[in-house]
């Protein structure tokens, strides 16, 4: 584990300034000192990335796929050391981190399969019509090409799957973009280990120097330098609304606008329909006690808002939920800041007018732990106070008790942008709520029926992204194969001689990919 | 022709303030007074658009297609009146405007075909795997859904095809988004006529009140109000770099970030390779004299920069170009501002160090006309002065004479973002310039071989859009069927009961569209 910055194929430590690794479980600094990147090192990393881009963008999909698969192999080769380090730095349990490593490796392989197959470039060919009247038609062919160097801000809550070699890095590298990592302060050692794996994979598969760099530093300093650097062509970020907005604002001051994919806060509202509450309220309460507290509630898809209509069924649900939540033992949170914010935001929520505490697991104030908490509020008070729909990142949920169906549907209608919304309903009653269900689509990226929002499947149909403030660009997903589209743009070639055409666009389709040929999707 | 603002299905004139139509050929105001929209009218239009969106987004592709086709019909029904009015207001000749009307109508029908067929929604289905270990896989389905109300700034240089019912409006309406038009000051009457056609088509095909509105006012006032209005979900603009940057900056100050598709300036460089110059320099010069002066040079794809390597072939090309350009009679420009800017920018260009005038058609300083102008400069002077690669909107081109191939390729390498670049080269020599050709792709949206950049084919493979400063978002096109993607975002449905699923995602694929089913593209 090297504490220096990785700049292309070389380690660099220009500054004397260090950051120290910290264990939230032990509440003390642990081994490992990490050199803060200087502005000169930032420039170096981006200059190398720009140079590397020239070679890297011309690598075939098959070559880039080999690189991604090699990264997966080298991550696995790190073995228990990686899991042990990630446990120390994140406070997350072994089983979860082994699962997360699996997800990370699978994502890399999924993108490798995608680019090896090749149809993702959305190839389109409109052939010439030299005899067309009144003017001949030229031959026009188009495909997606990579944008250029991408900066990835790693996430505190997924030290592996949304970090150094996580979904953002995998999709950017798959698209053909070099990546510069802004390492997260709370898992610097984990980052260094995974960065080394990527470094080794790049060397092994003959990728250019600068295709990957990893820098240490703080968000306000290093982060801002990276966002404003003219060589950067896109930014991916997963984290808080405040940090996401700061990145977006800094990017807006650039001379050249670039895409900013910030995945930020979400309360992921859950709408409990009456029949479902009546028939299986107790089971739903138990299911949700688990979802709210999964990973100490530190998921962007954590269900922070449960909404139902007053009555005995909601009372029974509420009682069961409170009982289940009270049973859940407190667990270590990701870092000091996350824990401190959880406590502050929880206290602020509980102080709001009309909010009452339903249950709270026993506190461990001497530890960096998050206690499972459930509070409740009336629909009227909820609608009157926008603060109540703000995210409290941690194992907390707010039960909103609506006076009637009108209030229930009004809440759905006014919901600010979310990653997800969930509807718990019996099949027969769902059709009576079709207007509400249609309206909810406007506020979310993913609409879930009779499930929990936690657990984001990595697949072609996934949409992980929603209207602001959930993300800064609802038109793209950060999970699933379509995440690659964030880092590419179409380029058209008009009357380009066959010999010069990229393989994807040659007449005989040597890569055998799907193409839109004169308006028809075809494959050889 | 009604001079009031069209707000949904009603005309409104709250303000006493008028704008007056103006004829650039006659150089005087003409009939038609147009009420400036007040802030209250802006609010009304956006409130109606927001309400209309609820109904409009739920219309089928077939219903929206009927609306688009009816718009085309009603535009044609306006007959000669529309052409006569557009001629008066734009100074463009009859033949060009008849052609532009054809393009407008064809675009509407092209998008109608696209949404009637339906595969544009990029439907993806990943079916459930209830037995998967360690956790079951949910059923996840995804498709594109419309963003919401879109503001379209109409373009001065295409009073029909990039204006009221132009490509931006057609693609936004096709996607399912209501449109609010900011009418262009220089063709207010043309706008009013086309707005009426859209109004009639909306009534005839049962579209909701507010699906379309058209407002009169200035860019700095009305434009800024529209960009900052919280109900607006996307902006499309075609015009100058200065205006595009102002819109982008205003949008960046919004609480909610929204997509801004500004298509701005471009000099569309043309690289003249030695063999092509040698074999057919004279023919190329003639071809380019035509392209530079087509439509008085008032195209975003106008070739403003011709680049070659010093020598007798370039001398011959230069002489022929100068001769051809001198023959072209001056013609009326679009409006006073365009003419004034052309003269100012031309004079400023000619004052730059090393720039010399090669030929200028006879001036008509008493008219609002643009004189065909060609100037030349050395490659060294060009590389030393960034101003020389700025657009001069009008019938002007600058011939850059490079010392050698190195200088020639350096210019290609340093080219700022462009809509297009063109390479004039013999097939044999093109392979010797493969590095340059690959590099040029990084700066452009479309790379043309042995043609002219003017003339943008409306088809599936077209990419009209390029890196900044050509546009603010190179990932999207404003011409061709893919322009619809600007106004949509994916929404995923997890375990949604079959009865509730949109038609596009139902099991038996009732619309018969292409879908990505468990990773395989299929169609029934």
C-alpha cells in the first residue's frame, strides 16, 4: 500500500502534507500516511491523461475489455488484505465488503462484455443516394466516441463498488476515457490498494501511461482544482447534496461547459396503499425495518420516508415497525463526519413541529454508531415543512400519517426529485391509484412495486438517477450498462472513404455489431 | 396574422409595448405590431404548459404523430402568404424559403414516423430471476419519457426550419414535451403565421391547451425570464456565441439544473490536401465560392476557414477563389444587426496582423447587404492570433497559407470545437494524413470528405453539434431523428404489474417495437 499519489505509471509525493487513515470502529488514526496532491501533480496527471487519451481512444473494444478484466483479476489478487483494509477504514462488516468486491468485479466484467460485443456505440449508417433530386444525398455514418479525461470522485459509502474501480471508473474506461480519481478521505488505503491493481492491469495489458491516476486531497481543495481543470471533459460524483452542488457550481464557472454527473441525496419515499397495509402491514414493517437499517442506512436508495393513510392498519404497521427497529443493534458508521451529520440531522428532524419519536435503538454515544430510528409526523405537518423531505443519511425513517387519500396523493404529487419511489399495494388496488402512479414517474428515476429500494441491480434496464436534487442530470444512469453513455458523444462521418472508416462503420460490418442501416436495425 | 402572444389556445396582449416588424430589403418597418409578453404572460404560458404536460405525455406516439402531421398540413395551407411574409422579414429569396418550408414539413413528418413506429424510447427489459442466488433478481423495465416544458429560441437564419415549427419544436413535441417559443425579433410575422398553424393543428387533433405557446420579446428580457422559469425543463437555442453563453450562464444560476442545447458559432475549417489542390484546385475553388456565399453566408456550417500549404497549386486556388467570389452579387442580409456585425467583424478581421484582402464583391453601403469577401493570412500569423478562428457570420472566408505540413497539421490539432471540419483530399493521400484525420474528430461533430459543410442532411446518422464553443452539449444533435433524445430521460419500473406497464414495456410487445430483452435486441 503506497501512500503517494499515483500519476500514470509513477508514484509521486511532491508535498510534505499528509492525510492520515482513520478507523471509525477504533476511533483513531491507523497506519498509512497519504501525500496530498499539489497543483503541479494535478497538472501532471491531467497532462498525462490527455496524452494517454490519444492512444487509449484508438484501442479496440477487445483491448479495452482485456484491461477491464485484468483490473478485476488484480483486485481479486489483493485477496484478504483488501477486505481487511476496507473493513478497518469503513467500519463495514466483512460479508458486506466481500459482496461489494464481487459487485465491483462483476461490473468490470459486464462493461468488458459490453465493449467487446461493441453494439453500444449506436452505429448508424445512411447510405448515399447520388441520384436523389433535387440534390444528391451524401453517405453519412455515425458512432459514439469517448469524451476525454474523466474525473471520478469516489464515494464514502461504497469503498469498492462506487469508488476507485467502481461503476464510474469502469464505465469511463470502457467508453475509452482516461480516469483521474479523487480518493475519498475516509478510505485512502483501500483506494491505494485498488489503484495499484488498476496500475498493474494497465501495465500488463499495454495501456498507455496516464490512462489512470489517483490523487489524494480534500474536496474543497483538490476537488475544486480538478473540476476547473481545462483538460477534464466530464465529472462523476456520488455523495451529499452540498458537495454535489459545490461541484456543479464550480463546473458552471468553467469556460468550457462539461457534463457533471452528481448523484446526490434522496429520501426514496414508500407509499403504503390501504389494502396492502391491511393484508400484510406487519410483514411490510419487518421488511422495511431491514431495508432502513441495511448497511447502517448508508445507501443512496435508503427508504427515508414511509407514507400511509391513518387508521388501525397504519397503527399496527407503525407499532410493528417501531418494535422491529428497536431490536436492531447500533453499528459503526462510515466515518466521523457521516456519524456527526446523522446525529445533527436526526436531532433537527426530531425538533420539527409535529414530529414525534416512535422508537430508537439504544444509543452508544461513545462510539461512531448509528442508532436505528423511526419517527412519525402527520401529513399536514409534512406538507407544511419542506425540511421534512430532506435526506437524513443513516438508519432513520419518517412515517407520514395522512388524514386521507387526498393528502396521501398530494404528497406524491409534490415530491421533489428522487432516485426511487416505491409503491406497496395489492394488485387490485393499484389500478385505483393509476393517476398517482403516473405522477410519481415524473419525480423519480425508478419506480418500485412491492419491494424495497435498497439493492440496485446492475443490468441494461437499470435507471439509477432521477430529477434534481437526486442528481444533476436525470437523462443518464450511473448504474448498469447504459452508464457508459455518459462518457461518449456521437461523431458523424460524411462520405468518408471505406479504407478510413472505423471498423464499426465499414460496409461489411467486420465487428458484427447491431447497426441502424438506412433506418433499419441490422446485424450480419 | 395576429400580433398578440399565443398562450395555449388563447391570444393575449397584456402590455401596451409593441415590437415592429422590419424588412431588411426595404430597410423600414412593415405592417404588423407585436405585443411584448409581460412576466404574467410568461407565467401563464408555463403554467398552462405544465398542466398540458400531464395530458400530453400520456398521448400515444400515434396521437402525437397525428399532431405533427397536422402541423405540417396547416403550414402548407398557409400557402404563399407564409413565403411572402418570410421573404419580407428575412430578405431571403423565394426559392430558398420554399425549400426551407419543404424541409420544415419533412422534419415534422420524419418525427411523426419515428414516434409512430415507437422504437426510439430505447425499451429495455431484464426479466426476473426469482431463483437467483444469493438474492432473487427483480423484473426491471426501462424506457425514455419526456422531460417537461421546453423553451425554444427561434433562429434568425432559418425563419422556418429552425424556428417556430422547426427541428427543435418538432423533436420536443415528438418526445412528449410542450413547447414555449421565444419568437425571433427579425421574423415576428412569420412566427405568428406558423404559431397559428400549430394552434390549429393542436385544436384539430385534440391536443391539450398549453401544449404550445408563442411569446414576443427581447432576448435579454423575455429570454432571461424564460431560462430562469422553474417550470422549464430544457432549452433549445440556435444563434450567436454571445447569446448562447448568456443563456447558459443564466441557466447555471437556476436552483434546478436543466439541459441547455445551445448551437452557437462555428468556422467549419476546410483542409485542402496537396494532391487534391494539384489535381482539382480550380474546381474546388469554384465549389467553395458557392458554399461560402450560399444564403449570404448565413449558415452555421458556413466554411469560414480554408487551410492549405504554400505553393503554386495554392496560388492557383487562391486566384480562382478570389475571381469567383468577386463575381457574386451582394445580397440582403437577415437583419440590421446581422449586417452590422458582419461589417464590424469583417473590418476587425482585415485589420489583424498579416491578414490581407484577396477579393471583395462591390460594396452597397446604402443597403443591408453582405459582400462576398475572401482574405488570406499565413499559417504562422494564424496560429499566433486566436481571434482569427472566430466566426464572422456572413459570406466571408479566410484562406490560411501554411509554410509546410507541420504547420498545416498543427492548425488541425489546435482547432477549437466546431460543428464540422472538411478534408479535401485524393483517396491515395488521405491515408498519409490519418493522424490528422483522427485528431480532427476530437474537435468536431461531423467530418466531411470532399464535399462542402453547408447542407445538413436530416437523417438518423446526422450529428449536428460539436464540442464547445460550437455547442454547449456535444453529446446531442439538433438535426436528425436523434434530436428527440435531448428531451427525454429514462424511467425504470421494477416489478410493475403487467396491467400497469406502459404499452412499450408489456410482455407481448403490442406496439411491435425493438426492445433489449435480457440483453438481446428483439422485435416480434
